[in-house]
C-alpha cells in the first residue's frame, strides 16, 4: 500500500458538485492498494497513519499525532499513486490492484483506521472526485508498506 498524507486545516470531497465528506483540522490520506497487498499491509499502514506525529506541540515541534489534537482523517482512494512513469509519458497502472478486490481492501483499511478511535470520513471508491484541501504547513509525507 502507498499513502500520501497531508496535514490540513480543512478538506472536503465533492462528487457531481455535491459535498459528500468534510473535515476540519486533521489529515488527508490518499491511499492506493498494490496488486500484492495483504491484511498485513492494511494493519501496518493504519498503525503508521494513526501514530504519525506531524502536528506541533506547545514548543512548535512536530510531536503530536491525530488523536492528540482531536483531529479527523479524510481518506481518499487514489490508484494513480502506483502510476509507473519509467517508460514514455503516459503512466502505467499495472501495480495498482483492480476493483472489486481493491475496493474491498480499501474498505478494510478504513475499518482498521477506525479501530484507533479516530473519526474517519471518505470519498467514494472509483468515483470522479474533486478534493479541496487547505494544507497546513504544508506538511506532506509518503508512506509505503513495502519499504
């Protein structure tokens, strides 16, 4: 699995010009499922994201996690994170897991994140979404379960 995590002050997802999810302070997590991912990858990623300390403490150090700030997570499926640009100018997506298996894995990932008592809202798997983010920092971290 691969995730791009952005610290945000506010974020939302629209589908067909209708807001379906919104968060205030928290994390926007774009997540992709790789063809060989397993439950172990899901558990690893959820634990890492729940524990990532990228929110500032009273001294200004990035020392707080999402629960410490009572933040929320907006999780958005994004198979293009496995876009391979090693040949030519159009990305290939052979490393991305195909639906419906990818959707099932994505839903399991969301449920795993919720086990950490974090409020998690989502986009809609496979939909054409417009994601609006007010970045905080900006702080952007990439996590890959295979590294």
